[in-house]
C-alpha cells in the first residue's frame, strides 16, 4: 500500500519472472483501497515482465519440451533468456510508462 506506482510497476515486472502474472494481478486485486494508478501499474508491470519467465506459466515448459532439440545443450540458459527478453521488455516498459 505504501509503494508508489513506479515501484509497483517495476516490482511487478521483476516478480513476473518468478511468479505467474495472472496470480500476481489476482492477488493484487484482493487488496482493498488501491488507487487506479496502482492497479494500472500492477497489471502493466505484470504484462511487461511476461517475457522474462520460463517456469511461471504452464505453456512455457511445454514449449521448451517441444523445442529443446533445437537449443544448444538442449537447455535454456538463463542469461541467454534474459538477454533475449531484455529488448522486448524494455520496449513494453517504455510504451506503458510513456504512453
């Protein structure tokens, strides 16, 4: 409740890498008395960070299982995933924060 909208946005973006973004936004919706800007920051942060996750969303492990034969060492390397998701995540963050 004491976090600013910017803190909520960036916090949700980071948390989405570790938790399901639908669960994150649902849990946020249970908190009474949140401002509209707080709610907007929570949802847009969760959407922005969606590309950072591999295990927090059910389709991602299934997609990995299908594609692992075409990946180096048949594994997803966390740094590679982070680097691949960095540009789209930054574009989404800029779009949500500026527009």
